[in-house]
C-alpha cells in the first residue's frame, strides 16, 4: 500500500507517494543532495534550477553508461554460455 514520505532536496520539501521502503527513498534523496552539493562546489552558477539540471544530466549520463555496460556484459555472458553449450554438446 502506498505511503507518503517527506524528503528535502535542494532545501525544498517534497512529499513522495511510494510503495517502496522509506529508507530507500531517503537514501535516494541524500544521493541527489550530495550530487547537488558536488555540482555547486564546482560551478559558479547560483541558480538552483541550473544546478539541478546539471545533476539530472550527469545522473542520466551515468545511467546510460551503466545500461550500456550491462548490455555488453549480458551479450558476453550469452556468447560464453553458447560456446560452453556447444563444447558440452560436442563432448556428449
């Protein structure tokens, strides 16, 4: 059953409706805040919106790169599995 979880991101309060674990949602909010602080320390931008957009772009880039690594790993596993099956079938 969905519940409401309060989080603070970039000094703004948000209420998240979720079926997930509250600790997980809080952990995600901490991650976002850490990324915001990291970008703020590296940029001269004073606009919170610009910083949040940079965080979103960086996080999306990390996600896309991880998905690509995962896809390549799965392809390699499938290739190796297929090769092992072929080797086993030749020996039987």
